[in-house]
């Protein structure tokens, strides 16, 4: 279960897709990032744009703080760190942009990487994606329930407001009646 949580923490939403980055996949498969990317490039017909895409400079810059936070978290708890730094120590150009793999792209990778570790990791990754979908569905149900509660509360607020208005009207009428009864009478008084 720990590995699934670790994988879930490495899944980012980029361009509306849940993806794993090439260096995180390489870490999980226990291969170098360049080896993973070479394998993909040799089989590029298997990876259309909806299976894999390369991040832009802006997307990479937005992800760096999240990646660093994840690495700091993981090093202290699991001993795993991203190969973003490890695979290319001093060699990876700063302009190198990581590749992002969607769930379908990762499934396609499973056919290319045949090591025992890659097979086990692919199973864990698919379970992590399934778990995320389950959580999102549950959150959707919770959102719907909250929306219904809000509608009920709004209806109750309207009803309570009507009740308060009716009580105020009754109190105003009662006060007016008491004022009328307590007025000083004028005219002829009979003994």
C-alpha cells in the first residue's frame, strides 16, 4: 500500500490529464531516465499525443516546487527520490523537458519493458490510477450531497424567514391592539 501512495503522490494533473513524468517512471521501474526515453523513442508510433507529451518550460517551472516537496517527503519516509537530479548529475541540460505519460501511455510502456520489476510496477501504477478514479467518484458523490444540503438549507432559510415575518406581524398587531386598548379615552364618562 505504501508504494501505491508513493505512486499517487507522483501523479500530476497537466493539461487536464493525470500523468506520471519520465523521471518518476524511471525511478519506479529502476532504470535510467535516458534508457526509458530511448525505449519510447524507438517505439514512438506506440505513443500518440494522448499517451505521452513533452512538458513546456512553463509547465516544468510550475512543477519544480511540487517535485522538490515530494522528494523531500519521500527521502525522509521511503528513501526514494526523483531521478530528475540523479540520472543526469551535471549532464542533463537545463533546457531538457520531461515527458509526461498518461495512463494509456504507461500501459503501452508495460509492453516494452519486460523486466520483473517493470511488470510489478505497472500493476501498482494501474492500481494507483484506479484508486484515484475511485476517490474522485466519491468526491463527486459528496459534492452532489453538499449541493442538495445547500438547497435544503436555502429552502429552510426561506421558510424560516416567512415564519419570522409572520411572528413579527402578529407581534406588531398585538402591540397595536394593546396600544389601542391602553389609549386615554376622551368624551363623556358615565358614573
